[in-house]
C-alpha cells in the first residue's frame, strides 16, 4: 500500500469537517417524517436500499431515464456525477469513472483491457473498446458503482462498475408494455423505435418474460465524394434484438432463471466531422477543392460497423435457510466488424511518404477490422440471509475467453499499377497490411466480504479477492506496411489482489458517514510490433526501445469519505476521494509508423468531490442535482532514450477523456387533471467541461502539422486545435399519462449544441483531422401502453 497516510488524513479530515458542518441541518431533517422512496440495489451482491450502501453508488430507474431523455449509456453518464463516456462511434464507447482514464483506445488495440466493468445483471459484457450499446427498454435500473470494485467484481472494475439490471419474470402475473417513438434530427434523417415486453405466467411455478425491440438510428453526417457529390446521412443504422428469460420456482427454496439475449447493431458510417483530409481539402491547388466542417466528412467508400451479440446465462439460487447458494453461468458469442475508409491514411504513405502518383494514392483502401469473441464465465457464491450480526459472502469465479482479432487493408490494383510485389507469407496480393491476433485469456479468483454490525450505529466491512490470469497470443503481421512477424508467441501471466475496508457510522437515523480504502486493478498485455517499414528514421529511433513486448498491470488504491442523508422529501449524498494509480497504461501514438504502443506511467493520481441531491419540492415539483469536480493528473514522467519527455507523459499533465467539472440539473413537474389524467414535464440541463482525447494533446496545442505534398497545397502547415471544448445539452419532455398509457413530446439537445466528443485523426494528424460529434437537435413523440 502506498505511504499516503498524511494525505489520506488530510482529505478525510476535510470531508468530515464539511459533513460535521451539515449535521445540524441533518438533525432537523431527522425530526421530520417524510416518506422517501427507497430504490433497492444489489451493489454488494445482496438486496439493500440505495441509501444504505456504504459507498458511492448511483441508480437510475427506467422511468427516470425516459424523463431525462437518455437513450444510451452516454446520455446516462451526463446525469451521473463522476461518470463519463467517450463516444468513439456506435458500440465503441469508452467508459471512465472518477477521472481514471489513460486515453482513447483504437480499434487495433485488442489486448488493452477495460478500466470499468460492465454487467448485464450478473453477466459480464464489457469488452475493452467495444462496450455493447444495449437497448435500455424494460430495465429496472442502471447502477453505477464508483471507485474500485475489484473485491466483488474482479479485474476490469479498476475504477468502478456499471450494471444494467433488467426486469425479472414475475410468477402469477400477466402484464406487458409496448412503446413506439418517431423522431427527426435537425440537419439529418428520421428515427423510429418499436419495443414491447410481456410477462406470461405458466402455471404457479413458472413465468416467462419476453422483450423485443427494433430501432432505426437517424443519420446526420453528410459525406463528400471525390466527384463532388454528397451522400447524405451516412451514419444511419439499425438495432434489433430480443431477450427471453424464464423463472422456474422448482421448489420453495430453489429458483432457476435461464435467459437468452440476442442483439444486432448495423450502422452505415460514423459520427465523424472532418476538418482536414489529405485527399479532400480547400488548400489543394491541383485537385478539386473541398470545403469541410459543419456536419461533413470526406470519404471515397462506404464505412460500416456491425455488432452481433449473443448471450446465454443461467442463474440458480438455492435458499438453505440462513444462507443462499447462487450459481451464475454465462456464455457470450460476439462478432464485431468495422470497415473504415483508410484511403487518406494509405494515401499519406503511398503519395506523401513514397511519392507515388495520384492514380495510386487515390485507390480505394478499405480497412477491415474483425473481432470474434467466445467467453464462458462461472461464478459460485454463498451468502448469508438477513443476518443480525454478520452479513457475509464468499465465492469463486472462472472465465475462459477466446478472441480472434484481424486487420486487412485491401488496396485493389496497387501491385498492377506500381509493379511492387505485395503478396507475402500470409498477406494476399494488394493486402498492404494484414494481421491476425488470436488469443486466449483465462482468469480464476476467490473472493469474500463480510460486514460486522458492531452496534446499531456502526458497521465495519472487510473484503478480499485473490486472482490469477494468463493470456496467450499468437501474433502474425504481414504486408509491405508491416514488420513481418509470423506466428510469434506473446504470453502474460499475473497474480493480483483486491482488498477493501469500509467503515459506516450512522450519526442519526437519517445520516450515515462512511470511509473506505479499496484497491482495483486491470491486467497488462502484449504490445504489437511497430510498423517499421513506415517509420521515418527519427520515429524508428525513438519508439523502437519503447515498444516493449508487454506492459504491466495497472493498479489503483482508493481512499474516500462520504455521507448519505435522508432529507424531507428526498436525499443528499456526497463523497471525497483520492485514487493513487500505479503503472497507468498510457497509449503512445508512434507518429509516422502509424502504430500505437502501451507504456506504463509509474504514478498518477485522481482526486475529487461528487455530490447528488434529490428533493420533492412540492406535490407538483421535484428537482435533481448532481455535480463532480475532478483533478486527475500524472505524478511522474516517461522519457525516451534521449532523455526527452515522451509525448506529454509529463508529471502534472491531465489525464485524458474526462472533464474537471461536470454537472446536471433536472426539474420535474406533475399535475393531476380533472379528467383523471396527469400532465407532466421534465427539463434537464447537462454540462460537461473541457477534455483532451489523449494525454499528448495538451502540449503544443494548437498543434502545427506539416502537410504532405499531395495536391500541391497552398500552405505548408496547418494548426489543429486538440482541446475538446465544454458543452451544455438541454433536454425537454412534456406529456400526459393515465394509469396504463402515456404520450409524450420531447426535444433532445434543445439548443442544437454541436458537442465535440473526441478528436479523430490518422497518421499523427497528417492524413486526417476531425471530431466525433454529438447528435443535433432531435424532436419526437413517444407513445407507451401498459397492461
């Protein structure tokens, strides 16, 4: 454990002073009898009221998601303190909690593990960059568990855990709901959703719940083509899926819940706005000029993203009286395809670096990224039931993942036009880059956690997870752009632990103060080799010694103090934390090599404050507020062989993708009408502060980039802004409902804010520079019927 007692005492002391200052008001609240709805969560793998969980947790119900205008995980993150999602395109979001982030991952970094674990109920579904874009219909809630959750959830929950909690089958109840939505996007196309759920009792001991949904995503990006024509709304797409779950009450003590889920996402392009493209820009003097910006990009071919996701799981719970034995088995089969237009990247090499003619550097160059995953997990745990003195859980976990990753850059006609042979040991003709990286990852762990109720006021919790990991890879890289490597083995083994201790003190009936020390970790991995044929001499000398075969486990020690208070008509929660990070896995862009490597930064730190407030102001009005302040930065530097700081990995620089401040406010209004209906409305405002996509973006910003001599540009260099500006999004919803139906009109992104979510670049900005952007103003109507 890091020697940080002085710092810890200072942070906890400051937090406790703030809490103490609030005690008189809380004591007043204790004397006021007000019914407060208590949402039940399973953050500690047992049912308990949200207000009673002794660490920082947010739970958002499906009703609240609809009211706030949330349609995906990114929308939800803007309403929750300390929770951020970096949009990298459909189904390719990166999740961060409490400012712990190492920067944007690229599609060709399959060995980098996630920092936040994502679960569907009890089944893990997170997969590094490819966090599933799950539909939010028929959910009970989404739980966001802040801080390391490795004790109960393992590697990948280094900074927290996100859990989609579905509605479960209900015995003896016939019920259901259907929902339809139509919308249109300013500057874009039309969207539609049709969703339904039904709960069917089958006798007294069996119930079936079936959910089905289909969505048409509206496009809003226009693609300029080489002939000057425009392909409109190229980032439209569809999502279809269904979920079938059964509850079998085999005996009074034995419950069996099998489930099958399938979802297909298909999108025809990406939410990317190009500001500069080497093949289409206003600076060329010998090629047609192209004006970019607004909601335009430049492409030569159609891009695509598809994600076929299947999950089967089985939960068995046996009540043994004073304890419950639970088994969760899951199997995931997933196939992801990303087709990118890499013509700008390839042209910057063939035309810019090599100097071949326009008939070569304008050849279509689709880059195919394929990911296939088969994952089996098994967890068995034994937990106490309603113990008076000691609540406890012990268990074991095992997972076995086979993942096949491949890239294929197909530049048809290249060899014929240039006479350059391209067929390699594995690469076919005209495949200028070809790779296959199959690997297996096996994990095994034992864990346990117990809470001692010392007295009516004081609880002490202690837990520990011991884990072992082994990853085996076989690296094959071929083609004239690659450093040819055939069936080269890469192995990583690691053992790690995740302890935590929590102390919770109930100062009054309505106020609890808690403190926690916990550890999280994520597994290291294997670096891909540099694309040495593409490197210039300077980059080759700089990055060759840094491209180590493997990188180390990343670890976090977290220290926090918090409070949870019931107030008249609502609740108030707050927490302060310090997270010391060891061996941060930072991505380094190897410039002209068109490669990325992971280097470990020895020390980093994230510290901050987060608070959430909910209150029923009157019988008509309610308000929700959330805010977080975060200061996350490197605490050491990484230098290259010359002694120079490597790509802004400098002590004191900010960690990327997360803002220093974000906040949200929502005001709800309901009013019963004389005809038995109820009118309602909700206005939410979400603010996200400025951020950087990568650590390296904060130095030399704006960055001056020398242009390749393609199209005889009228300027020799351009300045590119790399700081992502702050943005505010406003959502509004108004409607009417009865006991069994609802109709609502909504406007999401009311002010038509064009938020820049991440910098998109190719070959160190010299091939392409632009942004991934948010969806413009969206207006629509939703109708919902329940029975």
